[in-house]
C-alpha cells in the first residue's frame, strides 16, 4: 500500500512511501521509500513521533498509463507510534436546533425567570417556558408546538415537558388568575417606576365573557378584550398584564390594577385617559407618585400665553417649559415648538376642508402639554419620564404583531387568560434579548428575530453517546462575540 505522509508540524511531505512501524525508544517511525514501483530501490528514514509532531496518512495509487502516482483524497488516519490509527465513522443519531433556544434558556435562568415560574407554577413551568419561547421565535398554533420543540435542543434539555395539543389546552386553563397575580407581584418587588396603559384585541367569539363592545382608539364599536399593561421604565421590562372586559373605560382600570398588584411604592406614568380626581386621590393614598397629563381644557391648566425663556433640547427640538402649582401639586407646562407648527398647519387644513370651525383660544394650546405630578424634580427629568411612555406603545405592538395575541381562536375566558399570560412571558424574554442588543448598540442593525434566526443555524449533533456543537457559521460566531455572552458551555455526554 502506498501512502502520502504529511507532517503538520514542519509542513514536510513524503509521497509514495511504504510505512513500517517499529517500537523503538522515543517512538521512532521507520519509513521505507518505494521509487516508481521499484521495490529494490529504497531508503530508510527515522521520524520522531511526539504529541506536538502530528502526522496524517492519505492513500494514493500508481497510475500505469500515466506512469505516475495519483493522489486519492481518502483520509486513512493518524500516524502514531503503534501504527496508523484509522478515523472512526461518525454515526449521527440526531441533530437539534440549538443556538436560538440556548440564548433564550440562558437568559431565562440568569434573570431568575425560570426559578420564579417554578416557584409559582410548579411542574408546569417547563412546558410554559417552551410555549413562550415558541411565541418569540416562531408563533405556531397549539397543534404544532410539540413538533417544533422536538426539532430543538429543548426536547433534550427539559425533561418534564407535556406539550401535546391536548396537554397545552389543559395547561392554559390551569394557569389561574391567582397564580398570575403571585407571579406579577414577584416581578413588581423590584420595580420602582411603572408606565401604565390600555390596549385591546378584537374577538368575535360568542363564549368569551370578556369580549364586550366598547370604545377604542380606532373607533371600532366591536366586541373586544382590553389589555392593561404595566411596563418598568428603568429596567425596560414588562411588569404585569391584566385582562379587562371590553366595555370598561380606561379611567376606571387604574385603581383596580393598583389594588390587584398590591402597588404601594414607585412612580406611575399614564396617559391623559387616566386623569381623574379619583385616580389621583387613590394613588396618593397608596403612597404612589405619579406623572399624569391634564386634558388641554382642564381648569387646572393656567392660561399662559407665552412660556418662560427656559428650554432644553429633546431629539433636536426645543422644548420650552415653566412650572407652577395646582391644588398642592406640581404642574409642569411644556411647549414643543416644532409640534406646535405641525398642529397649527393641520388645524388650518381642517378648516379649509370644512371639517372644523375656527375657535378663539385654539391657537394657545398647539404644541403644549401639562403634566401634573407630586414630584418636585427638574422639568426636563419630568418630561423625559413622561416621554418614556413610548416604550409601552412598542410593547403593545410587539404583543400584537410579533407574538400575535390578536390572532387567537380560544373560546373561553380561562384559556384566553392563560394564553395571554404565556405571551407576557414571551414579551419578557423578547425584551431581555432586545436589551442585550441595545447594550451593545446593535439594535439599529439587527432585530431580535434576526439574531434568533442567525443563531438557529447552530445545531447540536448527537453521536455515539456524545453531544457536539456543529460548526458555528461565521456571522453567528461574530454576533456571539459582539454580545459578549457565553452561550455554549461544555455539553454533557448523553
């Protein structure tokens, strides 16, 4: 048999050599050269075999027609002191999507999300977490979640899964409102500043008691379910999610949410729709601070024609401001000069189209907003805290368009409540990934879904009792390094 012997240490290469192995001191290898098939003409060489002087053996053959040796791209094995050690054939038993679920599972552990779910929901926590991960990565119907899980590494890592369609349907009904409140209160222990708002999802189900006709911002008088969401501003994480019957108005949900969640400290930031004396008195009684915008026609807002010369810049726009008092509270007045011009242009356009009539005093309110608060802080800080409300609008958008909560076919209140809680967990996971991207300033170049898609190309291969990570694509490896997150610890033997 003729071979090509390649030394990886010095780049040396011998072709057409017949290999003899001798058990000499120092693991020396004797090579007997064969020249052009002439076995009578040969030379011997001694070659040291050491752990750092690695040699590999490849097969070649003699082509009689071309009268030269032809390399056969067949790897024979590694040259050792005991001979050529042939490579074992890798027998793959299974491969599992790993990178994306590895990131989500790792974040769930490091954030204590997994332990809190287990504390409140017991043995169901693994199935709930897997269902929530699916809503983040690729939302599927209940009947398809099990098939999706089986092709991911979650099916190997989490051992107490019950995710058949029937099991998931039963699980959603078991996620009771009481347990949800316990879970939310665990999260709220660490939250000091909350943004609160209401949104809705439409439903045509006749058996959903929550689905009632009510007012919404889209002016659709259809059966709907209202969603009350609390969002923690400093941590940039969702804090709680409540279901409210569709006919209940925004203004009356705030008190109930505060009572149910047991809120007794922190700052509540809301929209104009929650401004009422009852809400203010209740927040003060509970020891909660607040920032709530007044309605533009509120008697609390003084008729100031020109604000002071004080201003600050916000996103390249000048914001004028002044401060006064109203019923022993602080009233902060702001004027966005650019927004005022835009509103004035829109106002005159509507008058020209006959959709509005000119009223004395309208010009004084363009671009202005009045924020009522019990906090004595700088006007700029109060304004920035109020503007953080944009984050909750993004959160509602994610719930509807990424987790697809408005595409539910559930027909009873218990299942809907459990389903929305699972989507809350999904939103929580989504924000952990988003915050990771924002920390490394990658969010402008990469979405959460983009990152998870790239990581999904990393697989775990199971072979002969061991689990190995497949080759990591260049882009995925680059993203892992940029995030600075240790995703792939040493895998165990199966």
